[in-house]
């Protein structure tokens, strides 16, 4: 989190933390609960067709996010993926 906060402060990177395994709302800046959805992306990134998305995580999560983004019309060249090795 410290790395993302530093990037947000120094580079203007937009950071939103998504906590998917909590049914309780978390009262913390830039944090949402629940799964990342197309609606959340459209709300958080109004110009979602323009930026580059960096998706890192388990294989299943990365594939799901790539499907959501391409479903929104985001170009594959604007989606950078990175799988966590060793996770199912």
C-alpha cells in the first residue's frame, strides 16, 4: 500500500483499493468493498477507454479483470497483465 500511496502522491496515480472478501463497508479513503465490476470501473475511471490498466494477481482474477475490461471496449494494448506465480 505504501508504494501505491507514494505513486499517488508523487505521480498523480489514481489508486482505489478493492476489498473483495469483506461484507462490511470499510471507512477508508479510496477503498471499496466487493468485487470489481464494469460499473465500478466506469464510475471510478470515467475515461476508461484511454488509460493503461495494470492488472496483477492470481490467474483467475487477472483473467476475470481482462474479460471485464475488454467487455467495456478497452483495447488489449491498454491492458497489462501480471500473474502471481504459484497461486491457483
